[in-house]
C-alpha cells in the first residue's frame, strides 16, 4: 500500500534552488519519492510504501 504527501513550495528570492534541493533530499532520506511536480503551481506530490 502507498501513502502520499502533497507540499506547497513557497519560492523565495534568495537561495531558492538550494532550499528546494535540501527539502527534496530530506524527504528522500525519509523514504519519500517525488511522483509529480505541478507546472503552474508550486505543489509537489511524494509517494512511499506505507508498510516499510
């Protein structure tokens, strides 16, 4: 079974790419995998196995 998490990314003026990269890496360390990044919004959908 899978579980999902949706986050809203808030772009900032400074170090935006680095902060996004750090956030994505943190989720990956916790077993989350990006399955979708919305083009016209700032939403990122993650997925992971629920019974891991």
